[in-house]
C-alpha cells in the first residue's frame, strides 16, 4: 500500500535515471566481483578448485532463479519495495562473505548477492511507470547498458583491490555500495501505483526454482562432472520433467507466477529466444578475451597481460555501451526496437569477425571488444522495449524478469560450451595445459553463429502493434496522471 503523500512525490526524471543506473552498475559488479580471486580461492577457502568454483556458480544460478520471481513480486507488492529488499540481500551476502573464510558461508553469501540481479529488470519497469513516455526509451537504454558497464569495470576494479588489500575487502566494498544504493532508492523513488493485486504463486515459484537449478547447475558444472555422468544426465532429466509440470500448472492456476499465454505471443517469445543468443555471445567475450590477454607469450599467441591489465583492456567496451545508449534509443524511436535488435546482433557478429582476423596485439583485442560492446549496447536496449510493447503494464516487471532469465540461460550455456571447447583443444606449456589458438578461433566462430541466430530470430518478430503496447503510452503512466490517480 502506498500513502497519498508518497504517491504524490514526482522526483526529477534525471534523478530517477541516475539512481537506477547506479544500482544497475553495482548489481552487475557482483557477477565479476571474484573473477580475479578464482586462482587463489582454493587456498583462501581450504577447498578443491571444483568446490571453490561454487562461489561463482551460486551467484549465476541464484540470479537466474530470482529475476522472474522478483519481477512478479514487484508487480504485486511494489517494485520499489522489492528493489530495496533485493539490494539489502546483496548487502547481507556481502557481509557474510566479508566475515568468512568458510566455503559454505561464502557460497551462501554469493547466492545472496545473486538475489540482487532482479534489480535490473525491476529498475527498467520502474522507469516505465515513473517517467514521461518520451523519456522512457532513452532511460531504458541507459539502464540496459549498466549490465555491460558493471561487468566491464568489475574485473579491473576487483583485481586492483585484490592485489592491494585483503581479499575480504572486495565484499566490504560491495556491502557499502549496496547500502548506498538501497538508501538512494528509498530517498529518491516513490512507490509506483501500477500493481497487480493477487495471491503470490508460491508453488509456481518453488517449481521454477527447482527446474532452473536442475538445469543451470549441470550446464555450469557439466564439464567438471562429465557430460555423460549419471549426476549430469539425472539433473537435466529432472529439469525437463519439473519444468514441463510447472508449465502445465502455470496454465491452469489463477495468479500464475508467469503468464505463459502472454509469454507465448510471437513478439515476446521470439524476443526471449533472441535474448538467449545475445546472452551467449555476451559472456563469450569476457571468457575468451580475458584468456587471450593473459596467456603467456610463450604460447605463440598469448599477450602476457596481468589480470589488472587485461581487465583495463576490456573496460572501454563498457564505456562504449553506455555512450551508445542514447543512439540506441534514437534508432528504436525512428526504426523500431526490432531493427535495433537486429542491428545490434549483426554488430556483435562483426566484432567477433574482427577478433577472428585480428588477435595478435592488445589494441586489436580492445578494438574487437569495443565493436562487440557496441552491438550489445544496441541489443540490450532493444529487448526490454520489445517486451514492454507486448505485455500489459501490470505485468511489466515479471515479463522483464523472464527476459533477464533468458539472457542468464544464454550466459550459462556460453560458459559451458566455450569451456568445453577450450579444454578439449590444448597445448602443453611446461606443467600447464593451455588452449590452442585453433580452440580460440572455434569459439569465435561459435559466437558469430550465436549472434547471427539472434538476428535471424529477431527478423521474425512481428512489427504490428501488439496487445499491451498501448499501455506503454497511456496517460496513467505520466507523473501528472499518477497524482490524480486513486491509490490502492
């Protein structure tokens, strides 16, 4: 419930965008926060490398599971309220990690940090509710770009802190940033009057969580366990059965967690499928380029950079994404978000072609990453615009959460596929096995194929005015109308 005083608050649109974009950057940092620590984690946590890797896996899986759930909770109980709770979960997880040397507690803390990933689709939905229609497109483009900016600056920032302070300091910095975000949201943003009253689908949430965990854990761990192992196959089979039963339940229950009938609309379905491919191509850049940059020169292809240097080389890509956000918004306004998504996917493919041809110097990797990041900036801004143009305004957060889930599935699949390719084609350098250049070329080709598939899927997205599109421009979404609107 929102009070009349709270609902009448109409903060500056620039302040809303700045606050939410800052939250997006901080939340995105969580995905790359401990990448510089990966080689040292087994020593820090007194665990094997396989067990220590759960500190990374826990965040990815928790983030994927929570995004559609937090979106639905936001639609029902208030997006601002759920956004603050998401940020506080990140703070709590950071404090747990900052105080612990135990693998179990670190994994729990990292999972709590992953729960904050729902903040980005919630922020996009808040922008739709709070901003004048003419500012929604540019704002969404800016918010979408934060996913790349946070990831791009996370690696060099984390590497710098890890090299110059105790590794726990990473988590204390994360806790402080999360607390600042929560306070900022509480002070700046009013609660949106756009909501969907009803009962929360707890059974649907539990079913989705079980199905996604059973799917994503073997995707991320299958290369370690063995793709033909009983555990991997058993979990995949479990995910298929659980998600099928979950789908049947969602179609038959009132107040379903995810409206599958809306999600099956061609515009929504094809956008989500295209998002999987975009997520695949995005994560490939971080995974492939960082290894190329850090590989020893003795391999014949390695560029011998330190972790900080490699992270700094990829950081300009994040700045390109942010710089292109207004361009993306203008392109979508003139040509439609479908054209923007296709253009973005093709630019990503072009960036990987550059990497395939030019990969012998640091500046060439920087160039390729900047081209790919430019494509990601265009695509990321287009996807939520397509989704919000096809769903009712009361389901905005849940639909954006589902779209974020699709990208998460793409990134998890990318990590699995690329890791298998790089691990299966190796060369011996002293006691260490390193990927061959041929393996890197194959991963570039796979990423080109993913980006091309995204463009092809986007080409079939219907361009007609979809049901729910009018809701993006209704007078009720303007600040003036909200002041006059009754409060539930």
